[in-house]
């Protein structure tokens, strides 16, 4: 992003939404570019990852938001101040963030790029306010949690046996197939299902040294970091919010939302995703009706396509950007 561009934007601020001060950032080289709101899984905050997404800022204006219970929003308010967290509440707050982004940028619509559990929230958002969104992109798409969870277990155990991975075999046979009774057992399977692939690790290793430094130690003047707000370990925070929402998440079935969408629908799915199993996403994409839709495999990626930033940018440019203009 060129700091000298008159149309550039680099803002970070707390905004009151639903009675809670929530942290929002907006960054881009030219505010006239299509706006893209990133939505991660509940409890996950991507605003500290701004340097990772910096190459996207020449093509898109990126809107990021620390949801209730996550990142700087949690750091400023704490658990008691944010109140009970539900998927409905997160979706409602996300719509308010999209409206704010439109007002700030002088736009009528924003696109959604959703990852993992954020895909649940994203589908809920576009169903409630389709006129507010120019496109939906899901990666690590949750379709039918129970079915994907069961298929995930089968794939993991089969692979562990083929590769003679004795620790994985022992862990998976010990917990048995889902459904599981608690988050601790979920975490055992997730350790294997959510492991980064070789391609995802390589993509992260290939980052510029300056980008790695900025990710690990943000510059003091960085507008995307809320000043003076303590941040809890992100993994711990995400697990805490997942525990609060677990009953809703494990019961989620996207098909209950209906099969017709009024927003262009895109699914960029890791071809090695054994968490939100890719075959189920392919089937879902084929079933739904939308003004435009595409299902595209991200080669070598698993559930962490987030870190395949160059591949994702190419897909956003090739399939999505024109629909957002």
C-alpha cells in the first residue's frame, strides 16, 4: 500500500456495535477498489495478520473485524462486558460491520471472504442481507458439521494406517468416531485434521523477512493494532469461544438455510482439507442456486488456505473481483 496515495486508507478504530466497543480495521491502496470483509472462525482475530494480507491491498480494500470474544474486542471489554456469544449475534454484528464499511468507503456493497467457522457466520449474513454483499467466498467451508466430522475421522484413520503413523492411530482409535462429548475430544481429532500441509508451510516459509518481523512484532505506529489493549493467546481465545458456541456449531447444516442465494457464491477449497471435508463442499456447491457460482480446488492446501495468500489472491482476481465492481 502506497502511503502517498490520496485514495489510500489505513484505519483502525473501536466502534460501538450491539453495545460493545469492537475493533475494526480498513486498509487498502485505493479505497475505490472493491471492499472485502474477512470473517474468521468465532474467537479468531485476523487484524494482527495485516502484513500477511498486504499484497492484496493493491487490488482490494480489506475490512477486518475482531468479533465479540476475540482479539482487541475481547482485550478491551473482557468476557463479562461482551455478554453471551451466539452465532446469531456474531452474524448480526457482522452485518453492522459491513454497513459501517459501506458508509466509510462510500459503497453500496462489500464482499465476504470467510474461513472455517467463519463460513457459518458468512452464510447467515448473506441470507439475512443479500443486498449488502457483492460476493461470498468460503474456504474451509462448513456444510454439514456432523457429516464432515464423521468423514474427517474416517479419512484421518485410513491415512494414519496407510502411513503406519502409530501415534495418530492410537489417538484416533482411543477417541473413536464422532460425535464427541466435549471440546477436549474434539481437539484430539482436530490436531490431525487441522494440521498444515507441506504447501501451506512452504507458503509461510516463503514470506519476506520484513513481513515475518511485522507479524511477530508489529511496528509501534501500526494502525491495525489497538493501542494499549492486551491480547490473550489467540489459540486459547478461539478455543474458549468455540466451547461457548459448540452446541450450535456441531448442529449446523447449511442446507437448512435453503439452496437459493441472491449473491454470487464461490468456494475456494483446499484439495487436502480433511477437516471440512472437500467432497462435501463440492456437492454443496453443485446443489445451490446463485447468480454466479464456482467451486475451485486450491492445490496442496488443507484447512489453512488462509496462509496460501498468493494462490488465494490469484483466485480472487480470476473469479471474484469483476463481480464486486
